[in-house]
């Protein structure tokens, strides 16, 4: 499964949304943090946000 599909699945999406153009504003979403708490992008508006993925974290190799 591709990382994009996994992220979409974590966000409760049935299919992948279209990719955003570089420099555009991200749509609101919520995902679990490393402790399992839900984090909403809307709650972080006005702050710098880094969304970090580990593509190989759950793969063999």
C-alpha cells in the first residue's frame, strides 16, 4: 500500500484526494499523534506545522 493511501486511510478517507499545488493552503484534517490523540489542523492555524511521515516505519526492509 502506498504511503499516500495509508495517510488517506488514517484520515478516514475512502479514496485519495487530488494532490495540492505547491504553495497552496492545506485543507483541514485530523490524524492521531504518536500518543494516539487526535490532532486537527484547524486547531493549529497560525502556528508553524511540520507533518512528518516515516514511509518505511511499518514495512519489512
